[in-house]
């Protein structure tokens, strides 16, 4: 029977892996949207309150 603490460590690794993969997927999707709909992205960035020099 596995040690109970080992399962917690594996679960933490799986959660970390899922979060990392989600961030990669969101990055790729954002890049794709930015290149596919440049007019929409310009409108979104013009509404934002942060000014990029």
C-alpha cells in the first residue's frame, strides 16, 4: 500500500502540470486571436486603461 504522503505529492504535481498546460493553451489561443482578428484586438487594447509606450 502506498504511503499517504506520496499521493499528496503526486496530486500536487498533476495540478501543477494541468495549470502549466492551461497557461500554454491560453497563450497559444491569445496569440492566434491576436493574429486572426487584428481589428478586434486593437479595439480591446484601445479601451484598456494601461498605456504602452
